[in-house]
């Protein structure tokens, strides 16, 4: 590679020595027992280090999540608690508000707490879709984690 040129360029060929090194690195495997079924499996060292639990297949991972993983540790925790009727009511309220914002009936406001211009609507009551509080991402999540803070956050 010419001096001063960094990175892989079109048409560049690896030397035989480099090809051997790449091949050896790709051959390395770490062997482990599946956390669900106990079957021996293998993975690349870089993939193995990234994971907390190790499975022989996506099927075993899926069964593990369904049967053994505590609900709080699942990556979608907190999103599947509502009934289908409640989800439909929330979806309808959000849709109604989004259409009102689009049509200019409701104006998006900055965050009530910190003044951040990029804000989200927080519904305290989904039966009143246009009655919302405008909060930034951080304060909106804070209220959902601690609903009792809702009264403490002052409106401007």
C-alpha cells in the first residue's frame, strides 16, 4: 500500500502472510455447553465475550427466554403488560393527538421541566387525548419510572 494511504482500497490484495493470519483468527473457536439444553456448541471468541448467556441455537434461546428467564430481565419488559383493549385505547389517543399536531390544532411545546425543544407528549388520562404534558425524553421516562413525581413536576 502506498505511503500515507490508510484503510482498505479497491483493488488492494492481501499478502499471503496476512491471508494466513486472517484465516487462523477465523478458525479460533470457544467451546461451551448450551445454557438451555446442555449441548456442546462453539462460537468465535469475539462473539462469546459479548454475551452473558450462551446457546447452541436461536431455538434454545427462545425456549430459555419463554421458560426460565425472569420477566424483569427480558428486553421488552414493561411493554407487554397492558391488555389488548388498553393498548387499543392508548393507540387511538396517540393517533388522535398526532393528527391534531399535524393539523395545527395542538402546538408542540418545549419540555415543561427543562425547556428542551424536542419534547414528547405524556398522557395522564388516555380518555382525554388532547390533554397532554410536553416533556423531553429524559423527564418523560422519569415520570414513567416514578409516577408519583407527576405532581412534583411543575408546569410553567
